[in-house]
């Protein structure tokens, strides 16, 4: 059970890092004018959608960690 808890904690940590990087990528994209090719490219990658999905993963893992459940 301790290993499962450690694995979930590590998963949460990695998901938070991904979230941070995606948010930074979005912020960088937003620093370009609306129709700039770099901004359009970054937006086409779906960073915003990916960040939303990662937020769900983080929420699920945190919920599992706080309730002591073993599912993700």
C-alpha cells in the first residue's frame, strides 16, 4: 500500500509539472499577436485542452491520495 501511495504521489507531482509547463506555453503563445504563426501553431497543439485534462488527472489523484483509495 505504501508503494501505491508513493506511486500516486509521484504521478501527481509529474502531472503538476506538466500542468505548469502547459500553462507557461499558453502564456508564451498569448504574448504573440492573435494571428501570429507561432501563436497559431501553439494553439493548434491543443495546450489548453491538454491542461484541462491534466487538471482532471491531478484532481483524481489528489482525491485518491486524500481518501486513501488505491485507484487512479
